[in-house]
C-alpha cells in the first residue's frame, strides 16, 4: 500500500482506522516507507547465541525479561512524617491492551500495606442486620464467585490538570492512577443477604484492616448492585498492595471506596462521614458548597502513545493508541484529533470492551514533521461525552482537584518532542 | 485451602455424590453468628448521631499537652501544619481567595474528628491513644479553631452538640446517576 492510497480521516495526518491492519504497524515509531534492517544497512543476519544452547529451566514463579526491567511504577519519595502514605502510578505509556499486570497496577495507601495472615483475618458484617456474622478466609473461598473485568481509578488521578499551568509530565505521571484487571469474588449481596438486611438500613460502612483502619460509607442500594468482595485479581489472590486477603470492589467508582484489607461492614441508617469522605475526596464547587459521595468516575480517555516526554525520532506513520473508560457504562466511541480538537476521526476500539472496563483504542497517524496537538475524546454507552479541559474547569472550578476527566492535549513540536499542553 | 478436598472426602465417606453436592450448597451460609457485644473493641465507627462513642472525656487544657507531645511534628505547635494537608486550623470557605480547608473551616461533623483520630492518629502509632486522650486532643483541636471553650468537658453527649462552621456546606451526591 502506498501513502497515496491512505484515506485521510481528519486534518493533520489522521488516517482512516480501517488502514490499521493494512499498514502492518507494529507499534509506535514504525515507519511504513523505510527499513533500518535493509540490505543497505550492510550486515548479514546470523543465528544468535541463545539459539545455540539450552535456555533456563521452567520456574515455580515467573519473572519478566531483564530487558524490560525499566518498566516500573512511579511513586513519590517516602514521607517520614506520613509512613505508608502515598501512591504508585502505572506506566501507561509502556503498556498495551486493557489489562494491567498485577505487578504494575496502581496503588494508593493511607497507612502502608499490612502483612495479613489470612488465617487470622476476619470479615465482620453487623449493625442493622438480622444476625451479625463473622467470616474467615477459608470459608469465603467456598462461596460461588463471579469474574468481571473492571477499571479502577483513584479520584485524584489527573488532578494536576486542574492547575493553572500544564505540568511537564508523562502519561504515567499525569494519569497513572488508573488500571484495569479481572476481579473475581463473591457478590456482596450474597453475604449481606446471609446476615439479613434490616429494612431500616440505608448505608454500609466498610473498614479496612490497615493501620489507618480506612473507612468509607456506601449506599446500600449500590452495595446490593454490582459490588463484590474481591479475592482474586487477574486469576491470582489479590496482592497485599491491593488488599490481600480481600477487598471491596465497587465497579466504576472512585478507587478509595473499594476498601482494601476489608475487615468490617456495618449497616446503618446514615453514613459515618469518615475523614476520607468529608475532608478528602470531596469536590468544593465555585459556590463553595462541596459535593460529597461523588462515586462514578467520568467518561474519559487518554492517549498513551505518543505521549508526554516521548520524542518522535522521524517522520512517518505512527499508531496513536490509548485507553478509554467510563464509570457509567461501556465505551462506544473514541475520536482522535491531531489539530487540537478542530477535526476528529474515529479510532478503532478493541471489541472485547465491557461495562466499567478499560477499552483500548488505536488509529494511524502520519506525522509530517510539523506542529500537532493530539487529543482523544470518549463517548460512553449512556451518551456521556468527555468534556474539554476548559469546560470542565469552567464548570467545576479548581478549588478541588478530584474527579478530573477532561480531554488531555499532547503537543508535538517540529523537533518531535511530545509535551502536556492546555489547548 | 481448596474446597474440593473437603467435598471429595465427604463423598468418599458416604460413597455418595449427593452428599458432596449438598456440601457445596451448604457452603453458601458459612458465616459464624456473633453478638454486637463481642465487637466493642473492634468497631471504631463513631457517627454524628452519637453512636459508637466510647466512654471517656477530656478538655482542651488536657489535650494541649498530648497534642504538643504527639501531634506537632506534622501539625505544628498550634495546628498551623507543615503543609496544606496537615493544617488543622483556620481558613474561611467564603473567602474571595482560594479557601483554605481545615478541620475548622471545612469539616462538617465533629464526629469525624473523633472517628479519625481514634482509628488513624497519630500516623506513626495509630490507636495508641486512650479514649480519654482522644477526647482531650480533639477538644484541643476544636478549641484552636475557636469552636469550643478550653474548659468544656468533651464526652459523648457534649461532642454530639458541637456545631461545625461548615455543617451546611456539603451536598449529598450519593444517589446521583
């Protein structure tokens, strides 16, 4: 296929998504018209050394190639005054697909990761129930379970984009507090039904077994819907950093309410108004009233490549790719712009997307060496469209910096440098 | 760890698959009944309606000593904090500038102060304060914000009556679509 046959989908180099496979793109940086390994490179291919001797034996527990060790979560320096507080961000710019490896799933802790012996861990359900109950881990493993693919996003993700000036950041540093996984566990309704919900109960109050005994209040109607007691993540027991031996998982909602190391569920008439649902994770509006219990995460997308702090080394065809998600449904459409939002083209979305899960999108783009601003705009199954940053900040103000879901702009200059801008 | 062994052993004893299947069905009710009285030291939830507060009491005068011993590294000698995140005192939600949000200016319920200090503070030794000490130290934080007198004996009853300046400042979005 020649360049002349490529159907333009939008201005400044965006190519119709149907060319994705035809171009044979293998990832960012692939150039359709040149070859670095061609005859002019002046060498012959030889059988490599690893093809001439037996490799390592199978192992009990796998590890990645040492050549990928640079793929790491990013976390701030430990604060000695706040032991165990902080977060680690997924390397979105290096990942593909819509499932985050457990070792690279983002984390947010409020008092560190407890080292819990599952044989000593208890889950108590009490308060406004017919019969208070205590469960142990072994018995919970015997319950019927469900497996679902969901995203998880910290409500503080992308918060710096509320700021007056664009931060010099990467997809990881700006947006890395979102990840996707398959979660397996027990529908919480199963356990609440076993305890017998009192008709007067309106809220569950979930508390973790970490040093902060982190707690959140969740409306009972949501808790009885699609909330699960998650015991497995991507097929293996939930890792300590994700709440081993068990966590609450509230699909589509701000990550903080999916309480890790879950040890207590108390049913009450009113919410507790925990510190993390009053002082934190609340959104002060321009009229100085503050919204509390803002649970579903907004319709959102971010281009993960090319993305901030990358450099395009040469002109040619690139695969623009990223992730999209919505706390209120599935992703139905992702559009991409290369001219700062003036013209848009539909990106290809992987077909296995589901409700409240990450969807991977891709579209080919020809960079001709000029200035460009790449943006992506998601639409979910409820018709919610991702807003521009300007409209979001105008509507919400920036007193609070939670629940940012505006459009990200990556500028490419003539040198190929990619940077976060407000456009 | 895995239930199959239990199911198989049940089936082997009875030589009947029916027993094995019934064991699976029974596995759906494996919670052990307990009484609320067994949770007295475990349930730390303290709500605005006064539920969940332990016995005990204290004044700001008593709390000052604890605060200066256990809290000032992060929160400063008079609650001014070492960062916006650790500032406990001051601020005005109606100020024209970007409002500084603290316990005094932002938190809508005094119960949250008790609940949070009891479960999570001090950050380097959570749950190391006695109930009396929790009442004392939160009395001091409330006093630093000018919300209570330093002589007020804070206990379950008096804490319920404390009105926070921003008590009407929040909108419940929990049932928003």
